[in-house]
């Protein structure tokens, strides 16, 4: 017996899914190993991260994982898990509530949602591989959690593995060191540098 439970979706009218022109459209279409997507609260950063997986969900080998730091942030009202179910329900997906996994009906593609509250929780992913790793609000994680999960980016999917990170980092955040080049002297995004691909070594 399958442990996937079909959600009882309401018959509400679904708004069409399409990116806003500009930053959101760029974030959904840029191809890079690590993508940093910043913005203030309420700027649809999490929504954009969820939309990214729609590019690849037709591929049965696509295996992404989404992270929030705590389970409450993940499953609470407006969190990634309820928002994912609301977005993906139009595609006839099944939702495994306890494990927080969404499965596509036509090809078996699975999208996993987890929290990583403690530093050592990153070790739970040792030896695993993911097509894409999504960090929602990256500054809430540690740098070692982030870099360790980058090492899990390996995939049989027909796409290059990548990490997608939403953020609004403070000056004292470790994330600021990664994105400082994209920020101007006033602490605002440098529009001329937005979308520029750079290279890093760790």
C-alpha cells in the first residue's frame, strides 16, 4: 500500500503561474552552480524557489531537496511545505505528509522538504546526492552546512546540479562575504551586476 496520500484539493480557481518580468524572471532562468536570490520580506523569494523546480519536474531523475532551518519555519502558515502543496496541486501531485515529499504522477519525480536545525544535521546527507539544493533564507544556516550540501550536488537528471539560495543578509552575516560584490556602498543591490556569473574557490 502506498504511503503517499492524495490531498483533498479544494476546487478553487488557480491563478496562472508565470514569473514577474525582471529579477524573478532572471532568477528562474539563469544557469549557475550557485544562485543567490535576495529581497526583502514578502518579495516572493520562496515562491520563486518553488517555481524553479517546475523547469525540471518532467525529468524522472530530478531529485531536489528544499531546506528551512527549523521544522516550524518549514511547515508553518506560509512556509515552504504548505506553499509547495498549494503551487504544485494543479499538476496532480501526491503529497506524503509525514515525510514532506511531493511526487509527480506521470514520472515519479520526487521533491523533498526538510529542516536542518542543528549543525550535525548536515551529516544526515553524507553519501546522498541531489539534483538541486534549495536554502530558503540562507543566513539562518551556517556556512559549513551550506558548503557541505554543495558537495551533495550530483545527479543523473538532464540538467546541471545547482544550489538556489534565498536571502536578505545583514552586514554581519557570513553570507554577506559571498554576495558583497553584488551590493553597492549603500547596502542595496548593484543593478548593473545583477545576474553576473562569478567564480569561487573553497
